[in-house]
C-alpha cells in the first residue's frame, strides 16, 4: 500500500472513531433526582416520574442548551450551570422539565384540560375549537404548526380526551415538543427562563403558578451547587430507578 493510501486510510479511521466518540458523548445521560411531588407520589403509592423521560429530554437537548447561550437566569436554579459538564447540564434540564411537568400536570402524562376562563381561553387553529392543554407539559395541537411538534390531530380526534394513545399525550412527543418551545424562548428569542411573555404560566414570575413550579425546583442535581433546605436525598433518583437497581442486584 502506498504512503498516500496509508494516510488516507488513517484519516478515514480517525474521523470514524472521532464520530463514534462524539456520538457517545452527545448521548451521555443519567437520571435526574426526584422533585418533591415525585417523592410524595411514591409515598402515597402513586405513579412517579419515569426515568426514561429523563433520557428523552436529555437526548433532545441541542448543543445551544448546553452552552453559554443559555441566559444567566438559569443560575437562579443552577448556580454552577456554566461550570458543569454537558452530561450534568442535560441532567439539570431533565430535572427542570420534571419540575415543570409536576407543576403543570402533577406528573400525569394523560392530563387533558379544557380551558373555559375568558382570560386563558384561546382558539386552537388546528382543532378549530377552544384550546385544550394536554400531557405532561400541558401543550396544544397548535404547537404542531408553531414549533414542529409531532402531534397528529387527525389521528387523535376520534380518541377520548385522556386516551394515552393520543399522539399529544405520548410522553416522548410531549416532552420533545416542550424542549422545542423552551429553545425557541431562550435561544431563538433570547428571553430569560422566567418571563411574563413565556409559553407556560408556571414560568411567569411572581404568580401562583410560578410558586407551584418553584416548589418543585428545590432538589436540583448536586452538580448545580444550589444550597437548599430540601430533605430529599440528592443522591436518590425516582423509585423506578431504585427498583430497577434492586432487581439487577437480586440473584437469579
């Protein structure tokens, strides 16, 4: 083999392995700690946050959400955000969305609410009716057009409001859409995390909805360096993760 051919082969191999390393690094994930509502649901025998939802969120994070482009207001919830590694940043965002889902839907992926109050009632141009907010993050079919979310009203319209088979209620679709909405707010529009013009009322400061969200943000990943009075063990994860770990350690 000629020297030129050897060089070409080496470069191709190097690029290949660099690609593998980058892909593995980009997909590095770990479960987020539990929010207070998650802990309470476990205590009461309810269905807690599913650790697989952490992975959905973390893998949906674009590079911009792990960079200095994230507004400084993130320090309110994660003081060491800019000093953390990318895996820890993804874990923080998984926790953030778990807290958001706790405040918005009580961690119930099948939540579907029809709004009748004059101050919140808007028309969903996809459904052609008053907006109904749905799923873990209380989203609407109109978000399909606005943010490119994977919702299909034509397929869902024949199903019952809380049918878990609805595309808008599928946790993967709902959470990935939520990531797109937040990216649009803080990266594209350069707005802070908390703003009166934000998509979610729970992220609009000083209101009762925001206070419900803030209560869920008291146990962020330890890497964030946030000093809180939470009694939750920061090394703990959701009960589902603990059960999985116990099963794996049980001799067969």
